[in-house]
C-alpha cells in the first residue's frame, strides 16, 4: 500500500500548487494591470500619466515611488531578500528603490528578486506604438494593446486605431491566393484566406486551436465572427457607384465620368462669370469717359 501523506507533505503540495497558480495568473494579466503601467498622478503638477521614476511634465520625484515589478510602495521584508538591509524598520520613499528600468522608466525596489528578474521580463521592452512609432520615453501616457491585432498602442491613438483595425487592405473579402470567399482573416496583415490556402504544407494543425497566418504567423479568426470591412476610396471607380451596371457612362466607372462632367460645368460657369466681369468693366470705363467729356465741354464753354 502507498504511504499516507503527512500533514506537512499535504501543506507543501498545496503551497506548490498555489504558487504555480500565482505565477500563471501574473503572466496572463493584461498589460494595463502590470505595476510598471499603472496610472500615476504627480504630487507637484497633478498631471495623470504612466507610473515612472520622474514626472514626464515637471521632472519631479514622487514621495511614494512604486516598484515596477511587484507594485509595492513600502518594504516590510524582514528576511535577507533586500539588498539594502533595514532590520526591524519599514522603508518607504527613496530608501526603498534600488534601480530605474531602462524600458518602462519606472522605479524598481531594492529586492534582490525584482532587481534580477524585472529587466528580463519587463512587459514594455518592445512597447512601440504601431500608429505613431513612439516609445515609452517619448510620450507620457500609458501603453495599451489592441484587442484585435495585439499591437502596442499609446494612450493618444488607442481608440482611433481600434475603431479602424477591422478593415481589410483590399476591395473585397476574397482570398489573396484565389477567387474564393475568405473564411479566415488575419488582423495584422489585413488579408483574408480561404480554407485551402490558410493551411501551410508541412505543419500539423490540431482541432480547436487557432490557425496561424501563412504570412506572419499571427492567429487568424473566422471572418464571420468579426465586423470586417473593406478598403474604400473617395475618388475613382468606387467613388459614386450607380445601381445600373449597363448605363451609358461605363458601368462601375461612373464616379470618374461624374467628376469629369462636374469639372466641365465648373469651367463653363467660371468663363461666364469672367465675361460678365469684363462687360461690367467696359460699362464703367464708358461712363467715366462720358463724364470726362462732359466736364471738358463745360470748361470750354
């Protein structure tokens, strides 16, 4: 018979499982919930910004700095994990910090674990906005990720980008390799693939798992589950489409002819206005000449 577990063994197993859950939950947290991306209000200028070592606007140091790795503002450790020993004393402020992260520009506390692991696992290492190409050091706001293409966004461009992210770089929802209707869409490449061309040769796919994009490898999604739209232009053959495809203006190219006709009408109107202005100037010139002749006749008499 197997040996029964002692109380200490059961307690150790539960603690091991709990620590594993904590590690997995911390890795799966959103980038907004990370301590290095928390919201901070400056003590001096009262400006809202991302948590950082120095204020982005007035460059002042905060009274209670927050650790970018563990998120604590007060060190209460009594063990030997602290690089700077403070036995029996709780430390806050500048006595708690140990370094500044080069990626997220935030304080890191003097804990040995935070100092040795944060630089390698900082979530803002490659945080460059996909719209304005600004890094953390170039803007004062927080960093977000698009919920569709999973790209980094700054606080200024997050709403505008996500409103136009589900738009294909094509005029139809057909597959880029054939003429079939695209059943899968890649939100990074902004293209559609049919069921045949989305699968690459030599790669094994499992049931229930998302299929990667053949171009970039990003997980594709079914087009029917998204609110995808196609690219449209204001001018050209898509400018003003008519309902009748067999009209005299050439079917789908009615926008060009309509614009061309408008340009001709505008030119005719401008010519008529110029002629009217010339006629008015001639009439004014004749009236002035008649007035001068009348004055000359009066003076001679």
